[in-house]
């Protein structure tokens, strides 16, 4: 994984010290709340529904074991409200009422927890309960392991993301991480792009399969090779979710890798000049690209020509620079832990005799470009824990797993799980046994309970409705792993508001919290996709009729699943059609009918 330079370390330490000074001046009354606001936002500190929320940057998802332990310390020592605030918050949540679990007499009631971090779809880590007075302490602690929250908020270029299998995928065209790192350093505190019309997100995908959801980003770079075999990038601009879901437009089929920074500068410079600043809802680059079409592309090409031919291409990436950065991403030497041969054989025999181990191998263990290694997904989707949450003890435990089995590295995934990228195939039985004890080995990756969900109205001040109690009710309903395997691969994504942090537009089934007369309601969408091989080309889902009350949503999801099971047909490989394949073949109408038929059932039971 990337090795931080002394400049990196000095930079984040200096930024932490600077923020401590700003915070002390605010506490002394020499900085007003309004004056502090842009300063804290530039460092990733939001004020949310009940307490500050800290967003920590994790470039291209990579975390060392030392960083995992530091995050665990933050969760344990700083992510905790005082008793009065927690009691007040819990009382407000209880007043919103429970959510029924379909087919049972159980109801889910929100229980606000603390002492954990939350993995986001953009591979950041968020904390929800850190007092603002402790913010400088947290920044200094994280700076000690080269972590920070710089440009995780505000109208600047935010965290650069890639797919979790970068550098190890069997279908990889080129490792995107060196390019992501070069872009990260170029974008950090870029003086021209510090105050764009709106926030800006960039993703890279280096493999043949799109596992980085590139269609949904402001700018995406897809690695390609031209007819001569030269490496470059296909450039998509103007993707995004929110109120107006739009798939990015291909503005160039091929840009030489040497000029990728120059082309990015051209794309963002045109946006900075012509993007709207009078209306926050129309300020994203997707609106500019959609409204101007070819005019935007022509402006970008003109600007690119100016940068390369007239300005002398000052941002050209040289081979020497690419080699220098790529040297930070060499594959580690994987050393197997010393272990007693007899104990190893007992663990291996026990694992292979357990059918759950075989399921885990199928669902949680991924192929690796090194035939002797595997990539292993640790599932953070289980009953009693919110999707994507990681407790302080789990941070520490995963750090131990990373040191023992994965050369000290783990990666945050878009799907809100963690990946161990350097696991020797002979260590799989021991890793399974260790992960199982921690509750992180559920073989549900890619299945219904492996849902993406934002924190929603339980924490976020922007949210219209809660997501966590409904996610818990759905998870409890589908706890039977046999049933979940029978249902097969499906993407269920949940956002608490139109900002779409849960990527509901890209879900095969999407759930969106909406406000109706001051009450929680939910829109259901069907047929969305993120662009992966399973989902097909990136596309937004279509809304299923009017919105549903919170009591109805779990039952509606059950009705959609039952309809799929009735309509599915055998696939070419002898297995059943996937949910998305059945939906596309049968059309939306039978699913709409089933959802609307279930509309009042759960409310009457409740």
C-alpha cells in the first residue's frame, strides 16, 4: 500500500495544529460560529442532528493496521456523547415509532449507539458523536498515522476513489492507485478549485469490469488501451445522483495517461467558469453537461489544447514520476504466520467439514492476480449492527487480522465492508475461524442483507427519514441464510434523503426517505444499477408508484422478493435468474402491483 512521505506527515500535522489554533480562538470568542464554519468544513467537521460528525479521508480505500488501531482509539475514547444528550436523542427517536418485521410479531425500535466508525460508499470513515471541543485532539491523533479530514467536505475536489480490488484484480488493465495518488496530490488545496460551484468527486477504474460505479461520478476515468496498445483513460463527465440522477457522458474515448491531469484541469476549469452558483440544486457539473451537451465538450477540448499546446503542458505526468509513485504500491511480501502444523490441520479439517465454510469461500473470497493469494471480504452487515458500522473493538480486531493474514493492510469497500487484499490461500481456514468468532464471516456478500445504507435521520440533519430501523427490520426478516442464498444476488440500497449517500438510485431495489407533511415516507425504485457486470450498464431505478409509510416498507420489500421468486426462470448456467435479470425480462408492472398490494398490510398488523 502507499507509503507516506515526510512531506505528507508534516503537512497533516501542520494542518492539525492550525485547526487547534482556530478552535481555541472560537472557544475564546474571538472567532464566531459563522467564521469557524468554513474552517471546520475544510477539515471534515459537520454539525449534524445531535452532535458533530467527523469525516475522515481514506484515499482509494487503503488502511494500514496502524491506521485501523488509531480509528479504534477515536471510536473508543472520543465517539461518545454525554448521558443527557444521548437520553434526549433516544427519546426523540422513540417518539417516531417502531418498524414491524414482516411475518413476525417483532418490532424494531431505534437504539442510538456510539463508540464506532461508519464506512461510507466513498471509502471514507465517519464518526457521529465526537464533541467539537475534542476535534483538535482527534485530528492530532489521526495526523500521527497520516490521516486527516481535509477536503472531505466543501465545494472542492473530494476523496479520490478506486475499486477495492485495485492492483490485485485478475481482469486489471492497469493499477489505478498510482494515478489516483497523483491526482490526490494535485487536487489537495488546489488554489483554482478550492471554491467550485459545488462539491466534486472523482473515481478511477483500472479493470475491465466497472467495480467503481464510474457512471455516477462528476468525473470518472476508465483505464483503456488503444489499438497500438498504449495506456490511457476514457473520460466520463457529469454523472451524479441527488434530485436529478444522471449517468456520466463520455467526453473523450482516449486520453494518454501522461496528459490525464491536463484533461482533468480542462474539465474542471470549464465547470468552474460556467457552472451555476445561483442555485445549489443546479450547481453540480451534471447540470452543466446536460444543459450544454456538445458545447461543454468543445469548451473542454479548447481549454485542453490551450494547456498542452500554448501553456506547455505543465501538468504532464512523466514516466519518472509515475515510476516513483508506483514504487509505493508494489505488492508486499506475504509471510504466512508461524503455526503448529497439527493445530493448522485440525482447523483446516474442521473448516472443510462445515458447510458454512464452503459458502464463505464462494461469497466472501475473491480471486487474485497472484494465484497463491486471495482477497477476502469481511462482512459488516449483521443483525444488531447498522450496515457499515465498525465498533472500536472491531477496528482493533481487524487490525490484528490484517497483520496476521494480509500484510498489515485492509481496504474500505464501496459496499461498506472491509477487504483483506493479501491473504495466502493456505491461511483461509484460520482466517475464516478468526473472522467467524468476530461475527465478520457471514456469507452474505452480494446478497439481500449486504445492503448499502446511509445513517439517515437517526443522525444526519439533512435526512428526511430514518434508514437504520427499516434496514434492521429487513435484515431480521431475511436472517435465514438458506433463503438468502435461494434469492441470490441483489443490490438493496437505502438513502435517508435525496442527497443519495446510500446510492439508492443504483440499487436493484432502492429505498429513499422523503418528507410528507412532516412525517417519514419512503419511495421505492426498481432496476437501478452501478455498472458492474452483474447489474449491466449504470442506470437509475424507476419509482414504484406513490411513497410508502415506514410501517409498510419491510412488507413491500418482502412482496417484491416473493414476486421475483414466482417469476424467475432457470438461467443458462443452470441456476435461477437473478433479480435484476427477471425484472428486466418481466418488466416493472408485476412488481409494482405486488408492492402496492402490500401497501396497507403491515400497517394493519402493526
